[in-house]
C-alpha cells in the first residue's frame, strides 16, 4: 500500500514538474483539506485559511520547475502553508501595532464632547487634505491596508526609500496639524 501511495506521489510530482495542470489539480484535491486544517489551526479564520491554501498552490505552480525529484509533497506543502501563515500572522501583528501607534494620543471618542468631536473631525479632514494623492495612497496602504513597504514599492513602482520618506513626511504633517490632539 505504501508503495502505491509513493508511486502516485512521484507520478504527480513528475507531472507537476513538466507543467501538467491535471497533476496540479490532483495534488490540490489530495492536499487541500489537510492544508486548510493546518492553516485554520494557525490563523483561526476560515476565509483567510482558504486564501492561504490557494496562495500555497499558486506558489507550488510557480516553483514547479525548481522542485527536486526526491521532494516529499506532503512535507513540502505543510512547510509552505506553515511559512505562509506565519507571514500572515506577522503582517497582522504589524498592522495592529501600526494602528495602535497611529491612534496613540488621539482621545477616545466616548470621552470627547460633541463640540470637541466636531473640531477633531474638522482638523483631521484639514490635515488629510494637506496630503498629496501619492502621500495619501502610501499612507492608506501602510496604515489602513497593512501592506508592507515592499508591496507598495512593487505596486507603485517606486524606490523603497521613497516609501520611507513619504511615510515620515506624512506623519510629520499629521502630527503638526493635530498637535493639540496628540499632546
């Protein structure tokens, strides 16, 4: 029985390496549930886990020609899903930290009087209106969408230092315009 399974795995691996889409579909059918369970265990979110599994299969297809003949698909795919989920968890944590840093010093709306709330909204609007479209796009990508600087570099086709400089400039502008609220 083990030899039959081993033969099937080798046949699928060889087919995958040759670019056989049916081999990929068979691999997906064979491992999808196992990878989904592993991803859900790590991420705790079913939709995010499904996306992670899909990303792993996309990555597998992308590296198919680089796979070694002795690759054990089961272990390889589990490693891919674990690494991908860990990357997602790191991004999630960075996003939480960024949101926390961004909101640091801003008053809690439950304790802000309606008049102060309106003033804060006006000043926030004014502060954001001082930003250029590119500055706003980069700021939103980093702080609201949780994208890494590398993702922004690829998306906007700009230099990494440009992203860093832009974020620094935006934060300085916002602090300057909101200094009463940030104290």
